[in-house]
C-alpha cells in the first residue's frame, strides 16, 4: 500500500525541526507500507537550503531509513514576502511533481498536511487525480489561530476566505487528522461528522533516549555550565511560544547561583529576548542556536528539568500537542509549565508536571523543589511511563494503521509502486 504525504515543512532527522511525518512513516514502512513525503528543500526552522547546492532541478528524491522523500526545490527567504513566494513555489511545484508521479504509479492514500492550507489543497488535488482516499491533517486551526492570537478579526475578508477553505477541506476529506484532543468538537461545530476525525497527537521515539549519540557541541556547551542545575527549553522562539514569562521567572531567580536556564532554538523573538536579558542583567540564562532533532535526546540528558510556556488564549481550549513536551517526558525530565492549570487537560495531576501562571509562586516552588534529587528522579520516571503509554510513535502509527486498513480495502500493505 502506498501513502503519499504533502507537508511543506517536513524535515529529516538530521535537519532542524520536528520529524512527525518521518517518525510515522518509519513505523509504517517497517510494517510493509511504502511512504513518500513531499517536502520543501529549504528548511523553515534553520533558514537553510538542505538539499540543492547549485542544481536547477525542481525536485530530488532521497531514501532515508526506508522512507522516500521528494524534496521540492523552493527559494530561500527571511521576510514575510519571501515566505509567501516560498509557499507559492512549493504549492505549484509539488502539485506538478505529484501529478507526474501519478503517471508512474498511483497512491492509495494521500495526506495533505497543513501548517498552511495550500499543502492540503495540493494533497486533495493529487488524491482526486489518483482516485484515492484523501486525509486532511490540520496541525494548526487555520484561521482560528490567527483570530485567537488577535492577528485577524473573525469578520476580516482573509479570515472569511480561510474559513471557507477550511470547510471545503473538511467536507472533501475522507478523514481529518487533528493533533488536539478536543479539536473534534471544533470540527463538529462546523457541521462535520466527528466520526471522520482521527486524534493523532505528536509523539516521541523512545528508543532514541535509550541509546544516546554523543555530541561534541553539546558537551562543550555544558562544560560552561558545570555545577549548575540546568533547566532547558528546546524549541522555537516565536510569539506563540510565549517565552517572556520564562525570562521573568529567571529574573526572579537571579539571586540563586545554582539555577540556570538554557534556551535552545531560533525564531523571530530570540534577538529581543537576548537583548532584554542583557539589559536587565539576567545572567542566569544561556541562549544557544537550534540543533538537529537527532541531538535533542543527548541535550536533554544533560539537563535536570525542562520548561515551557503556554499563552492564555481561547485557541488552547481545543488542546495542544508540542513536540518538546513529549521529548521532555521521554528524557525523564520533570516539566514546569507556565500556564493556567485549567488548560493542561489530561496532564492535570500527572506526577512530574507543575503548572502555574503565577511567576512568584513558581519561583518559590522551584527553589524548594530542585533540592530533592530523589523526588526529581521519581517524577521523571513517571513521565517516561506516561510517554510510553500515550505518545510512543509505534503506538500512534498502529492507531493510524487501523483507519488506513478500514478505509482501503483490497490493497495489501506491502504492495509497492514499481
């Protein structure tokens, strides 16, 4: 059985960024499926061209651990205008490449994955061309994300057009994959049968945390943090990541020489956050550039706790699914969540999770909590078990396979395109 995934921002394990579709595809290929990922050659997270070095071809195929990647050659960008051009380039070229590939052998299922909806539209068009099942994966609720973050008003013509596009994809999809546990209620409120919805959150490859690959760069980084109790944040530095409260927390902890924050990643807010830390003399913070996904387990093995922040927004009523959170769990790191405790849903009461949006209270809790290594070790072990039970990629792939087998009859899972 052949599955094609159109995801503009899909990455390989050695690249910077999440590897959701690689991980799902790897487990499916191990079970006999043939999976192809159509992704941009320009990495959105590192802002680097990863595949083409002077070549003028529109695409290049590559096999990575049994998963086929079709890298679409797209232009580099730094600005919003450049990003729009990149999106248009991916949309046009991936559609053209996908249509041509249908002539060599058709898929049985096409997944169109949105961060932006045009990749999902390409997936729908290719599925229609191939006469096969179409799965719409909505990783962010467009345009609800922009509305809830105050970027668009609900009555804005752009929001209206995006809502119509979202509804079109809901109606045309055979299945709708969502990453948030309550998103099916959002979709149901739009008049769509909730039975079409597959809840498939992000996950983690636990095997990567049992056999750590050392990194000279990370060893060098931590050599400068000897005798520090390091609390790590590993992820994007954007507005949605809401890192200001984390900076405020460590401003409150400046007097404690033991506690140190390590922020690993890139993003549009990073330079401003670095400037604030410098101006306010918050010297218990170290900033480091983003690292490849393959190095995250080793990075986290060096830390003692992890931290993230969730903005108080109606968007998170539907849930959240952050790669970094599952990585923290797999590494056995207790997690500080600076957020309204009512937003964390099923994580409420879970050992190893501390959720509070009061910075003063969080600072007091942390200064007491970090001094108990046995408690920290136990909490970390509980989070590891929780990740294994709920967010292991193998189990998530099995869940997806259940729907695939139901939806595609008469096709063997190992029946590959010649």
